[in-house]
């Protein structure tokens, strides 16, 4: 079977891209699928004994059960919690898109399936003239958009979808992540059906609020993984 992959992007920073990516990887691993993960650039890394620790990338690797080198999963790591382009300037360096592409190709040779997580939203700059959306296009992956319910979601989600569609990037669907525990408001109840009606992009998954992270028991990501990947062939 040829390698299958998805690029997980979102409407904003902190919307739950890593959580969703890790959840899907975990669901595939439970089904004994050879899945690889990648987060091309990680900003806001912690430091340990002078070394940068890409905590999101480490979580993805654990969830997928892989032992790929972290510098292959994440070719660029920065301490500053800012956009990659800004972090590169602060460190007097420049991000090489070809290096990211080559790392992706190497991971594809190791795995049958690939999950790539983006950085922030689709128009976060990686270099001066190259955005996250351009990286999705370069890697030739379909996208899924992680969003959250609540006020402002319609605007953020539609803008994200328009950006992807303008670049002719296939969109697999929208995943709604309930990252906060709160009572449902009118905005929350209506925004999702409104997004579906206006965009005509399907909402393929809804992840409930999970206070303790990805559960060891019933896994809400199993159905989502099954919808995204052909794992029965």
C-alpha cells in the first residue's frame, strides 16, 4: 500500500492540534499500524541541560510508538515561543524548506502512514515568503482543520478554509476539539452547523473535553482515524 498522510492544521495556536495529532497516532498504533509523525518546526521548546526539548514532538513520538530521532521528526527547534520566521531571526539563522522536505521524505520511507502537525495557523510565517499553508502544499498532503466551539470560531475557521482552498489544498474535513470544560452557549451550539453550511466542508470528528488526556480505555480517536485512513486494505 502506498504511503498515506494528513497534515493537521488549526484555526489558531493552542486550539489542540498536538492533542488531536497524538490522539490519531495513538488510535492507529492500537490497530498496529506503522504510523510516523512529524512537527517540522517547534518553537517554545523547553531546555534541559542546555539542550532544547520539543515537548510536542516527544508526545507525538510516544503516541505513535516510534523511535525516530527527534531532530528528524522536528528539524528546527527554537526556545522562543514565537512564529518560526521570528524565532529564526532571533537566532540569526534561516529555515531551509528543503531540509524539512528531505526529513519528511526520510520519514515516509520508514512508515506506511504519516501525520504531520503544523505550527499555529495556516498563515504563520516559516520564512519571509513561505507560510504553513505553503508547506502543506509542498508536502502534497491533504489537510484537516482543528477548530474549537465558541464565539469567533466561524470567522477563524472560514478564513482558514479559504486560505487552503485558494492554494488548492485538499481538505479532508474539520475536527472540533472541546479543549475547555464549559456549559454550551448559543454560539457554541450554532457555530458548528453554520460552518458546515457555509463552507460545505464536513465536520468529521468531535473530540469531547478530556481532563486526563487521551484515555487508555474507549478512545474517541478510533473512529476519526478510521475515517481519515484506509487501514483495512
